[in-house]
């Protein structure tokens, strides 16, 4: 079935025939990203700005007065979208900003919103999560919830959205491993029944906080076989912004002045939000420093120089190092079906070979401590589960001599004339490609250090940085040797969900088919039971015991290697045009772009207003 609002026949962008979407060639193309954008060169609806915006409008004493004209009413962001957007289907395999999971809830919204700092939930479409007993979670909807087409958003839409994931493979289908039913007790109340075996209320709460609620009237018209392929170029959501236009250079949103949440949250000040698509972090850095980007979620090397040396009105959450709160573990993910990499001892040699201090200091500008041999973030929300003794006794650290000892002493490898070792059966420990998206300069640098570290001990790894969609597809289909990517960061269900992502083979398709976690298809017979024990733990002691056992298996098998501690999202703002962002000193909202972080969008003010 073809839906006029979501026309699968229309090509995404360019090509022939011309795209049918309203932002097609009949509209002025977005400005280039090479510094050509100007505040007065604006297109789109209302005051929507395009490209990036020139700044520098100031009084004689240098005080910022914000951007002039329509671009001053636009909020420019960076760091979420890499590569031309091809679809905005939140149940598809690779939805684009802002419709992908765990991104800003600008078009689609979830029932509640997670707070990174204290693990709490704030209201979203729902007022709260009421846990009436061990297996019942009730969510009453806020008053007046509706979609942007004017239709009412009811409990029936929530039930449909969750039920959809039973029959269609989506990023949140795995919640049904732990969810028994979702029902509407009345049009404004949703009841989630948690299974008793396996019991995992944390994962169900995590889904309640992150699943975007879809309008049943639109999506139910598609068959289960075709729904994930829809491009959804004109998304109908419930959020405070609407899709304005998108092309190969930018994604632009306009404010939804009929947003249902005005009575609850107020109205966000920006009339539009524009995300230019940069080719590299360096492009975004220049625009952030100049004030042409207002806020960014991308790595910026030595960001303190923007305010200390350049005297720019740039801020991070923390005033001093490390400037960001740790919240994620970018990983070296090894394909366990590649000859050589299928040997845990080879993987251990690689783990010892990697120069983690260099990655922390160089790739991460010292925003990170050297990564440790654990899947648990050792500080903050997850620290109570971190087993330092296990890391010390069973783990690894940068030690080239130990890596060579494993290769020669334990694996009996021999080194060839090219300096690369081979196993006794002739399997060469080299010719492997390490991939991660192009332009992610911090990750690209980390990969280069991994390759150099491996080569230094006689393991041949070369780097390759394709476009993000290409890389992600290869990763999901296990069509890679090694890749660098993150599994789930700090959430309501972490560290459980990170162990699941890295080690649980339940629900993971075979190589060649799209996987949403466990990209290298790791399997261990003890993992499912330990994961279930951790999820169902009644006390912290029970949870610690399960996580300790899981981390021990992880260190024995080493399917992935943590490379750095990264913030859940980089949080960087330039107050040239907008002010009032939360910080460590004024933490009215967490330093997040997802979940409870959206709250600050309703509080910032235009400079001079």
C-alpha cells in the first residue's frame, strides 16, 4: 500500500526522476558548507535558516547581540547527521537525524525521558511510570497529546507502536523478550506487563523511555514486509518541530506552533533548527568557534582553546577538564568468523598491543582516561558494578612485550619477511581492515593508533573510513574484519544493555542479515543466564555478582575492546546567538540531546531578547 504522506516510490534525493518531496529542486538549495552561508540568505518556511549562519553582530564594546534577521531565530546544530539523509523511518534499519533512536525528540517523542545524571525519568508523552507491583508498569498520558497532523495521540497508538515490534524487526524488538503485553486500560492509560521469566523490568523501562510513539492511522497502512523500507520523508510525529526540508547538505526543521506540549513545556524559542551535514569534525569545529553553529555533539580537539585562547563564548558542561561526563565506550569490534580473529588469544594479543594512553591523550584530547578491560563505565552511574580487582588480575593494558609473548610463546606464531606473524597453520595475522565512519576525526585517529599499535607487534591492520551509512550497513551485516563503534551508553538499563549488546546472541540474525546489536555474533552458553540474573536482581549485591561473572567471561573471550571513555553525547554550545544553556553550575537539565536533555531547548533565549 502506498501512503501519500510516505511515498515509497519517490527517490530519496537527486537522480531521475526528481524527488517528489516539497524540498526538491523547486526550492532553493541549501548553501554550501564552505563558508558561503550568510544570515540574509535564507529560504524555507517562516524564519527558517539554511546552511550555517554568519555572526559577529556586536556593539562597539564587543558584546554579542546575536545574529540579525531570520537566522537569529534559527538554532544551528552539528554532530548527529553524517552523510546525506535517505530516510526518516524510526522503525527502519538506519533512520536519519532526528528520527533515529536515542536522538533528540524533536519530531517523534517517547513516553518518558531518561536523565543521565541521576537515572531518573521525567515526563514525556506520559506523566510518569507507575510501578504498582513487580510486573506492572502503568503510564498515564499527558492531557491533549496529538500528532502534527492534528489527530489525537492515544493509548491505542502506544499499543500499536510496541506491538509492531513483535512482527517487524526493529531496534526495539528485543523488548518483547521481557515484555508480556502492552494494553490500553483506557484511551489515556497504557499498562505494560513484564514477564516473570526472563524478568527484566529495567529493559522495559528503558524501552518506555526511548521508543518513539507512531501514529497508528498512518503506519498501519503498510504491510509488515514493507514497513521498514519506507523512507518516511515527511514524518508525522508529536514533537515540537516538523520536517521542513532535507537534502545532501542539511536537514532543516521548523517549529510546530500547534505542539500539544505547549501547556506542559512551553514553546521553544528557535523558530527553526538546521543541521548542516559536514564532511569532518574540523568543518564543524570552525563553525562552532565562529558562532555559525550554536550547539554541537561532535568531538572537538582541545576545545578549551576556544575560550582560553580565542576568547569565544563557547561552553561545555564542566568548566575544567575533562569538560564532559563519561557515558559511553567506543569499542574495537572484531569479526569472530575471520580466520585468526576467531582465536581469543589473538584477540588478547591485540588488546595488549593497543596504546590506550595515546588514544586518551591524542584521539580524545585527554577527555578520557586510558580505557580499562571492562564493559562497565568505571565512574558515575555504573561505578557500583565495576570490578577493579578483576580488571587488575584478568585484564590487559598497553604492553607490547606481553602481546609478543602471547604471539610467540602461547600461539607459536612465526614472523614473515613483512614483519607480520602467522599462526602455525599458516593463517596470517594481517590483511585486516579496520573501518569506522569517515570524518569522525577522534575515532579515525583512534583507529590509526590501533593499526599502528598492532603493526608494532606484528599484526597487520589497515584503516578504511567509508561514509557512515556504508560503514553501518557493513557492521550490521557482519561484513567487516574489525570496526570501531559504540554499543549502548549509560541508560536506565545499563550496564546490562551493554553486556547484552556485546555478548547476547538471542535474537541476533546470522551474518548477512541486519543485526541491531552483537555485530560480530558472539556467543557463550553462560551469558544468557547471567544476563537474566543481572536483570532480575533484587539487590545490588545480586546484580554485582552477575555483572562480575559476565565481565570475567568478557575478559576471557574479548569479543570487543574498549578504546576510550566518551561522553554519552558531546555537549558544546556557543552563546553568540542563544544563551541560558544548562551547565554544571546551573544543572536545570542534563548535558544530553536525548531524553531529559530536550528540556533545555525550551529554556534557552535569544541573545538580546
